[in-house]
C-alpha cells in the first residue's frame, strides 16, 4: 500500500436510517435529556419509516460513506412499521452503491411482544437466507428478559454476535445482559458501565454522538474489552470520527496518542476483514495517524473495493450520485410529511 493509501475504513456502528433525518420537522416538544431525545426524535422517526424511505436512506448513507473512504458499515436498524424484509432492503441498497454492510434489526419490546417477535424473526430470516449480519437488540432497558435470552440464543445458533446499545444513558439497566454476552457481541457506547462490568464483547465508542446527546464521556480505555469506533448514525466519515475520538480522549487524558485511537479501527477490520484489502487513496501523504490527528479535511481521491473502482474523480462509479441524492431528497419529503402527522 502506498503512503497515501489506507485500507477501507469501517464504521463499526451506524444507523443508515438516520440519513434522511437531517432537515426533519422539529418535534412537538424540545427534548431536554437523552431519553427525551429518543422519544421525541428517533422513536418518532423510526415509526414513520417504510420500505421506500429505508431504501433511500440506506443508499444515501452508503453513498456518503464511500465518498469518505468508508467501505464497510456495521448497521443497526429499526423500523417498527416495516420490519419484514428491512434488512434485505438495506443489504441490497448498499450492494448497489458498492459498500459492504453487516446488518441487524434492533429488537425491542417497546411495541409489545408482537413487535419483539417480528424483530427477532427478521434477524432470523435475514441470517438464515445467508445475509451478513448480527442479531440486533435495541437496548436492554427496552427489552424483556425473555427477548434478550431469545436474541442471545438466535445469535449463537447463527454463529454471530448480538449488536446492542449498552448504558448509553443512565436509565439503561445493562445488568440484564449479564450472563448472556460472548466475545463476539457488539456492545455500543458503555458510557455508564462500571469499569468491572463483566460483559464480554467489543465496546463500540461513538464520541461525537455521545457529545451530541449530552451524555458523559464513555472513557473507553478503562475497559478490558477491545474498542471499536462508530458514528451512531452521524454519517460515516471515519477519519473525522477518528479526529473527534482523539481530541476527546486527549481532553480527558493528555497522554493518549493518535496510535492508541487509530487502533480502534481494528475490531471493524476483524469483523469485516475484506475491508482490509480495499484500497483508499487519499489527498494527503503519508497517512500516518500522528499527522492525521492534526489534519482536518483529508479526502479520498479513489476508492477500490474488491479490486473494483467504486469512487474516482470526485464521484461514485456504480451509481449516479446526483440521482441518489435527488431520489433521497424526495423520500425525505415523504418522511417529513409522515412525521408532521405523528403525535
Ligand atoms: Zn446507535
């Protein structure tokens, strides 16, 4: 690999469905804490999603990932009124753009036992049909113990981990996960976990999202778990997330090095090893973490996935980026209309 190149970057926790949320109408009530952000923003948005908006949000999110040198996405999806088939829509949308994806449906009991069963069934269907993914759980505080046990069992059956939000807010009763986790679980956030929580799996750190939600700093380096890096749905510009992660870690502990934070890409590459063979050429050389930590604005000039050029000369090669943006903007208008009608 040349000095101006890196492997394909991996976003270890994304919500592609959030791609159309930008510009959404203001909620009926302004949220004042993390739970209200979920209630007023995300839990209203996810109920308004349908097959069309899932498809265009995924295409737009995948396109934006590629444009920033991210070739693999670990997605966590929820659309309570359009569950069946949702993961295949996302996988197909990403394939059309050329981006690798690991998909999971975030099972929850927020919509009763039928909702939880439908979510579990969607994970099972997708994985049984050969889809690449994990079994998703929203978070233990919105799940019944039986649902958590069922997800753990299903994941073990398919030989994959469970992708779950953990202790993002103080209200999250993460203790319910104890005894279920294994090394292949994907534990997202961990902000309010004690250092000796005993959960197994990779801890996925999303520094920009945590700051945006005004939750505390997760201090991921205190955990024995491997640490991965995600955006939690705020795009997939992983070089940018790396810089944010670095400066936030540095604010907490000035001895943190760029190499320490660059190592947080490793779990994503371990989960999606083909991304290591993807080649991203950048506008900067050499692509050394110590330089990149202090170099905003570095951009890809060419992206090759699986030996094929998917981005070059400022645009994608598989899809017409302008057309994807135009169709996604139309879908966003539909979504906004539905949201305006959502209490
Ligand atoms: Zn998330």
